[in-house]
C-alpha cells in the first residue's frame, strides 16, 4: 500500500509548516511542503494528494483580517481545484491561521453544500491582546474524522484573532448538525469556563468545527505543537505518555485515508 500524501502549505508568513509536516510524518504519512505560489502556478498538483493542510502562522501579517488575503488568493486562483478536492472526498485541516483562512474562504462550515460563502469568522480576542497559553478542550459529538475516538485534549493557543463568531441562525445550524467538533472547557471539564480557559471569548466556547461530511476540519489551538512529551509545559513535573495528545488528530486523518485507499 502506498503512503498517504499530505500537501502542507507554506509561504507568505505561514510559520508552522515544519511542525505540521513532522506531525503527519510521525502519523505515518508522506508530507510535502508546497509554496502557495507554486500551487497556483501548477494547480493540478493538488489532485495528487490525499490531505491538504493549512498550517498556523501569520499569513500576510494578518493584514485586513487574519487569513483574509490568503483566502482571496485561493478563492480566485484555486477555486476549481479546491472544489474538485472536496468533491473527491479528500481531507482538509486548518490550524489557527489555517482555520482563519478556511472560514474566510467559506469552506467551513460547508452548510447546505455551500463551500464558498463566508458564514462564520474568527476575529479579535475579547482580551484585546495576543493570547499564548495552554487550554483544555472537550471533543463534541460530531462527524469529524480528525477527532474520532478522542475525548479531550490539552493544547496551546497563540493568536490575536481567535474569537469564533457567527449569527444565531448559523450557530443553531452548527449545533443542530453537530458540527461543533471542539469546545474550550475548564481544567475539570467545566462548561462555560470563561476567561482564560476560553482564551478569546469564542461564541459558545467553540474552538473547532467541521463540515457535514466530517472531512474538513478547522481548529484554533495547535495539535502539531504537542506531539512529543517534551512539548508539554509540565513534562518535568508530571508523568506523561511519550506521545503528545495532538498527534492523535493526525493519526486519525492518516488512518482514514488508508482505510479508504
């Protein structure tokens, strides 16, 4: 059986491409970093991959709004190829800035089979400052491929525009269709934990969502930043597994593709 192929975007201020590539490699995939400009120049290249990853970072310096410029480049230069990628039932993950790009593209939440209209956003933190801390996460009941069989996670956030926001009608649809994949919770799994457990003031404590198929997933915290025990801020004081919690997300993605090759 061939290896699962992952396209990891880089360039224009994306800066978590190496960590994201490493996470997929540890999960058993072949990860290739591809510059956005290279992908635009050879758009059919996207067809040769099983998974597309939008890593974290600060693409275009968060000009206008976080992820907006990168989303515009994709929307007007790669729409046909990305539409085909989605129609072929392949996987897409966006982490932090990647999540911001995806919501501004419209490929999340993908309600009513509409992947090109922005329905939700990620905007400035309620704290009015950049948040760099570790958070507790509860996995919701959703069709999300990436979070399958995971109950909870402890991951870092590092963002200035991570507040999930939408109107009440879209929020109702997200909840009705179980598209809220991850929420911020307290240290003892408490709901509605408030700041700093919800680090940005996200509506309904939403930290990540998926589309109705479960194959497209966006998450604000960084799973690629906790793939080794040593990534944990208390690894010298607590007995921890050698494998970091975040790696489970990448293992789920690779397993899904292998099972469907």
